[in-house]
């Protein structure tokens, strides 16, 4: 149960830099997959044609 709770709150990794996303923004990548992008990579995500969700 505790592990389940932990996984719920586990930090997501940024789809671009691969680090734990700080202040993550939700995007769809070019394949339509749900990804998170950290605030530092948001401008890059916009250029990569990621779509906000
Ligand atoms: Zn990033």
C-alpha cells in the first residue's frame, strides 16, 4: 500500500532533458504520447511541436 502511494507521488521525468521534472508541464509529444516537460524545457517543447494538454 505504501509503495503504491509512493509511486503515485513519484516525480516524473522530463521528456527532453531526462531529469526529474521540476514544475512539470503536461504535453503530448509528436507521437501523441503523454509526457511531462520541466519548466526549463518548455520553450524547447514548443519548438519540437509538442502540444499542451
Ligand atoms: Zn527538462
